[in-house]
């Protein structure tokens, strides 16, 4: 029986294994995961009615990747959509106040987040002829070129803070937001590109005889995102081995030797789906140049600080997703998600649960604060932003020393070098959120694509 070893039991590695099993049911698959539980960044904790997501809070249905996986696991009936308010009401914390982010062109006209000049620059984006940069460009440079500096300072910063907790001046737009430069190239404008894409989605739905698609939504499960990784692990059964770390890999003809901290495994193909630093360690002897490129992918540090309050102590019951404090304001908190206003069952009756993200590219110092200092800092920020009166009744801090890979300018060239070197090692596959997208949907898409490539390799 042919055997595939997958290093890393996060969402990507589990998806590779699950899809591979579907493609080749007679294949032996082993997922090796050093932690006691699979899931990687994804995990939900229950503390006396406070349901805390350790990592991601939900996934978007922009592509069908995660919804399809959920369906194939038989978990669709357990999904819950984010509240309507959380889709519409998102805020920035600027100048000591929460300010609503505009939801569309009309909102842009009336928002106080931009000056008249800033609004004009944004609203005239479809007609701007700005030469596309030949080289890779940062998110800040791209947005400034297309829609003006104010749009970059306010909206691009908020977008990058919300998704990557990164620095818009360093992140590559082509790597972090690949659709934007494509829209500019193909439609001559980002706004026109979005309009064309929406029209195409409506046409596609019509052809399929489906109702017109609504706006993208965020989803989770009533019991939290752990349902997804637990479902994958349950479907894979004993194929997932926890408490085992992969240390190195070596090729022997068409076969592979996988050295772990618990002995050596033979394999016909090896998939590395662990974080980039660990992939680099595993590859160090096999291909030092490849290891150097992989190991050069930067990560930021993020502390998740969940606080519970009595609803009676919150003068305003938030109806929305939460707020972002743009990183250029250098506040102690990057943003706050109003978890119990987004999904049901996140807090006991009479209480609310909010989750702050701290650290990131611009305030790495905050990550090193002890739990009490962090808790006090977040409490001070939410008092300011939301007028909370009482002390928190619950606190949980989760630290991610390597939280989210940062796709700095030059990332796609690095990925191309990695892929070229990977091709020189038939039977070795590198994947995970370090390469082509950090969102859960990206990880599931990449996992499915890698499973297809592994199946094709094994079939030869
Ligand atoms: C705080 C936070 C909030 C986020 N919020 C969102 C969100 O709201 N929505 C969204 O879509 N995405 C979000 N993300 C991103 C998303 O969660 C991740 O990109 C995704 O879960 C990564 O999955 P992965 O399997 O590629 O990597 P990981 O989850 O990092 O999994 C890699 C696995 O490899 C294991 N491993 C390490 N070393 C070895 C070794 N030597 N051998 C074998 N295995 C090893 C690790 O233990 C881990 O389990 C968030 C991430 C973080 C950290």
C-alpha cells in the first residue's frame, strides 16, 4: 500500500489528508502533529459559558472552498451565519471615537473619515490612469496610487490590520490581495473590477438556475470553529497522530524517509503543512537553499485577549462586528471583535464577550506584556471606546508567537523560487498559510490543490 506522510495537523494538513482519501481511498495517509490536539491555529475553548476562539473567529464564503468541505463532512446543519449587524456595522477607532466604516459609495460621500479631497480621490478611482508598477508593490503604494493617500492611511491600513495585523508599507499587494492588481490590469480600475466580478457572479448564478448571490458572509458553528477541525480529525480517525513532530526528510530513490522525534517513517510522498520556520528546519539537510527561502518568510506576534463583561456595565449594546484601531495610530489594541454580537452562544446570559487582538507588525512590544498588564490595557481601551463601566468578569489570553505569515514585497518571487526548487524533489510538497493566502478559505483551497497533485504523483 502506498503511503503519504503529512507534517502538520492544522487546517491545511487535515484538508490535504481528507481530500487525498477521497481521491485515492486505497492510499495510506498519516498526519503527524506535535501538539496534543490537531487544528493548529484553530481551536475553541469553553469557560463557564464564555466561548473563546483561540485563533480565527469565522470564515468567509467568498469562495465555496470551506462551505464545500463543511458539506462533505456532513456539518452544514451545524453552521451559523454571522449576525446581519456584524456584516453592516464595522468601525474604526480614531480620534478617541468609534466611527462607522462606509458601506458603499453613498456612505463614502457622507463619511467623516475622509476630507473632501480624500473622497474625490477615492470616488474618481475608476477614471484614474496610473501606470501599474512593473515590480511588486506594497499595499500602501498601490492604494495611494489608485485612490489617494488618505484612502491608504485610513482604509488600506484598516484592511491590513484586520486581516494580517501587518504593515501596509511592507506587505505586497499582489501576494496579500491578489485580486486587486488583476482587477486594475483587466478592468483598468479596482472599482470597475469589483463591479464586473459581481456581474459575472450574477450571470453564473443565472446559468445555474440559482437566485442572485448575496453579499459575502462570515460563518462559524454554534459550538465554534473547533467543530471543523474536530470533524476533519474524526473523519481521518487513526490517520492523525498527535504528539509527533517531523524533524527531517530524506529521499531514497523514489521513496522518502521521514525522521520524527518518535522514529522513522517510510513514505511515497511527503507533504509539509507545518509553519514556514518548521518547514525550513525539516528541509535544512535536504536542500539548504530551499530551507533558507522558506525560513525567510516573516511572521508577526499576536496576543488574543478575550474579556467578558456584564451586559449591564456596557452602556451601548454593540450591534456590529467590532472595530479596528488603524496601526498608524499605534494604540495598544489593534482591534476588538464583539464576539457575542457576531455569533450566538458566545457568553452566558446577561454577559458579553469581546476579543482584542494586540501586537502585530507595529506594536510587537505589547505581545511581551504579562497577562495582567495586557488585560488592564485592553480594559482601558474598551472603556475609552465603548464606555464600559464595570470591571471584566472573565479574561483569557492566548499568545501566538508566530501568528500570521507576512507576505512582504518580494513574497511571490520567493514563492516562485520555492516552487522551482520543490519541483526538483519529486514526491515533496510544500503548503500551508505561508505561501498563497492566510484566510481559512485559502488554506482549504491550497489543501485541495495539493491533494490533487499528490494523487497525480502517486498514480505515476
Ligand atoms: C489570531 C488569529 C486570528 C485569525 N483569524 C482568522 C479569521 O478570522 N478568519 C480566517 O479565515 N483566518 C484567520 N486566521 C488565519 C487562519 O487561522 C490560518 O491561516 C490557518 O488556520 C492556518 O492553517 P495551517 O494549517 O496552514 O497552519 P497552522 O494552523 O499553523 O498549522 C500548522 C500545524 O503544523 C504543526 N507543526 C509545527 N511543527 C511541526 C513539525 N515539526 N512536524 C509536524 N507538524 C508541525 C503545528 O503544531 C500546527 O498544528 C487567524 C489566525 C490567527 C493566528
